[in-house]
C-alpha cells in the first residue's frame, strides 16, 4: 500500500512545480484537468458526487452510506459538518484525508485530485490517536520530522515546542499520553496536526469526549490558532453550539443510509466570535433553532423537494430566510 | 503494603519447615529398620552405602549445604571430561540456550513481522506453523544429530526450534493488532515504510513480542536439561545425568537448585526488559 505512495508524491510535486505540464502527466486525470482549467472559479476543495458503499456479505448492492455529495470549501474557510451518528461523517473525512476510497465521485484539492494520504492535509482523529510510548513532545516531533526530514534535531524540537506552547502545553512536554488528561491529549493531537503546517485541517469530533468546560477552553485555543494561521478547516461535530461558534458554513447531513446534504447553512454571526457574548447577538437563536430543528426533525424526515439539486445543495441564511419566508 | 514483612517471614517459615521435615526424614533415627526389609537386589543396585546399613541414600540438608558450599568455593575446576565444576557446566548450558534463543529471535521476529503485516502470508504459513508448533523439541533431536552430526550444535538447534514458535506467533499477533489509528497517523504523515516499521509498528507490538520472548526463554531453559541428558558431553543436564550414574544424589540436588535459580534469573531479566519497553494508555 505504502510502497505505491512514493511515486504519487513525486508526481504531485512535479505537477505543482509546473502547472502547464500537469495535464500531460499520467497522474493528472480528466478530473484534475477540469480542476486546473477552471481553477479561477473552483473552490480550494471540491467534492463531486461522492458515494461510499461498504461491501456486505450476501448483498450484491448494499445501500450506500451516502451518495451524491457535492460541496466546496474556500481557502481559509471553516466548514462544519453536522449530522447524526452513523450518517457517514467519519467516512467522508477519511476520504478527504485519503485514508479511504470513495466508491464513486472524487475530491479535488488545490487543483489536484486527492489520491491517498498526504502531508497537505493534517488530521485530528476522533480518538486522539497519540502513540502512548512517546511523550507529548515526541509525538509532535514525529510529525515534524516527517514533514521536514532534513531538519536538525534542534530545529525539529523547537518547532514542536512552539506548537505545543500554542495549545498551552509547554509545561507537559515530557509527559506520556497516559499521564495527560483527555483534554490535554486532544490538544497534543491538535498541535501535531498544526505542526506540519498543512494546506488544510481535517478534524473529526476533536472535542467529543471532553467536558463542557475543557471543551470551551480548547475551542477558544482553536479559534485563536485558526485565525492566526488562516487555516482552511473541515470539522465534524455533533454539537450545534460548537458549529455556531466555529464555522463559516455548516453542512447539514440527513440520516443514513443514503445520507445526503440537505442544505448548507451560512453562519451570519460576525467574527471574531466570543462564546460569552455570542448568544446576545440577535441572529444566534434563529440560527440555533434552525440547526436544532434540523437535527431533531428534518434530518430524519428529509424529502428532496422538486428544486432540490444534489449538485447545488441550497445555501441557507437562517437569519434572513426565516424573515422572508 | 502495611505488612510488607509478612510474606517474607512466611516464606522463611515454610523454608525452615521444609528443611526440618527433610532433616527428620533423612536422618533415619531407627537405624537398621529399613535394611532388613529391603529387597537384596534393590539394595545391591543402590550400592554399597545402602548395603552397609540403615543410612538413607537420600542426603540430608546438612550434606547438601556442605556440597553447595564446596561447589560455590570452586565452581570452575576442570578435571577431565566427566569431572568439571558446576560453574563450567552451567555456563555451557547458558551458552547453548542463548545461542539457540538468539538465533530463533533473529528468525522469528522479522518473519513474524511479515506474517503480521500480510494476511496472505499469514494464511499461507498458518498450516505449517500449526503442525510444527506442537512437536516436542526433543523429537527433532535424532534428525538434528543425523543431519548436523555434531551433538553440541544439535542441542542448539533443539533450543532454536523450541524458542521459535512463541516468538513467531506473538510477533505476528502483535504486529497484526497494531491499532489502525496509529497506522493512519503514519499514513497521513507520509511516513516511509522503514520508519513506520521501526517507529510505529515495532514499539506498538513490543510488549506482545516480549511476552513471546519470555515464554520462549522459559521453554528453552526447560528443554536444555533434557537435551543435554540426551547428547551428553557437557552442560548442566549432562551433569545431572552423570551424577545419577555416580549415584551422587547430593550433587543432583545441588544441580537442581542451580537450574531453578538460573531459570528464575533468565525470566527476571526478560521481565525487566518487558517492563522497560511496555507502555500504558
Ligand atoms: N469499514 C467499514 N465497513 C463497513 N461499514 C462501515 C465501515 N466504516 C463505517 N461503516 C458504516 O458506515 C456508516 C457511517 O460510519 P461513520 O463512522 O462514517 O459514521 P459517523 O457519522 O462518523 O458516526 P459518529 O458520529 O458516531 O462518529 C455506519 O453505518 C457504519 O456502520
Ligand atoms: Mg465518526
């Protein structure tokens, strides 16, 4: 599996070095060509017609977890996916990360099709996925050294320390994951993903296992880092308030199987958002009620209307829509 | 924690009790009581000592202690093939065990890695492992002697064979059950296969591998005594067999104690390494 990785990587760097030659390269599929020629209008990340079927014994054509997913993410945008457990959120993220393959459709990032994992996309996993035999610092150093194999030990260490300090873990560098609290582990995972300075971050319910207080403080840290680095982020969450606090766009998924994108909600709340004062903004409750209503009712009962087009899921502006409707 | 001295005290008590019973059983106070009842042929077999009178052939704790002291004060004497110090004999055994064991580790750990990483190789090799694993290592001995034609190397081969399986099976299992999420981390970081093998899979599987290595060293130490009894020449197993022929029960008991001690030491070394490389989640 991994042996085939190396040539793909070299092809990629060639392609990025000389964009005009890219379409003639073996790796540049027709999809990538399309991505290149229309780059001016294409978003940074484009998901087209994504579908994932898991083979089931005794069923030749099992119901796909999701199908006909189309959406895009602009550079620097923070997109949250909201949906019930089992609708396929982790599966989407794995496909974006290149860890899993779609049955149909494709993902194009920065003009090139996603095939296999890449250092361009940093992943924070649903479980923290730290290596328990390494200290917090060594866990981050492992990632930094992967990104910069030519760096000296000192450079690697300084870079790793910098990112651990960013998540306020400068005091716990030499602690093993077993000696860290759940929130601290999650922060090491975030520092690890940020430390490789990827083009895009993929976060799979990074705060799912945390208590409300810890969750709040790490969310604030995340807001700080994302705003400072202008990261493009794709994040999965169960939590409506988390989505409102963090996201520019909120992708609403219906329940699986055959999950779809019902709509994409545009967050009307201005940045920077501060948790303490967020609920005082007039649009807050309209937005929140809209999302909760979707999770409680519409995610289950969603029926595509006549003008619902999976290729262009409706963009909803709850603050304004509810007044005009 | 509160009464930490209780267990050692109890151990000492058990030891004293054991030595006491041993002493009483072997001091044979009623003298000639046993001798007249003894079958004359058996008495003849038991040798002059038994014939001479009621003195039990079984040595008492005092004699064994004296013998141990004698061996301890001169462990490495060498007076010909059949009369070497216990230190020399046990060194031969340890050398054979380590030789066969390290060879087995050299084969089992890389092979186990391959088996653990590839379900195909695992399926292909599984029937062989299933059949070869339950074979008593001593059953290989004649075949080894016939093909290798050297008794010393044959003993090492037998140790190799018996230490191979636990290490192989445990390595394969440990490697196959490395968490998917750690492998995914390595994949998203585009880690090279070599770095992945040594920095992710090896440390993740190390505790399981070490468990296999600990089982192996235990088995190897069990087997070496039997193997040396068979091939003869040198080693603690041969020593025991030779002393049985000399009817020196005192020497045999001393050797048995030493075998136990060395076995415990080997196990403790492996346990110590296992503790050093284990990780907690
Ligand atoms: N490897 C797999 N083989 C078979 N089915 C799978 C596999 N991985 C996921 N699924 C199925 O796909 C569906 C979606 O799984 P996924 O993990 O993406 O859900 P999720 O939306 O992330 O849920 P949660 O919010 O609980 O994390 C589930 O019904 C699950 O059973
Ligand atoms: Mg999930």
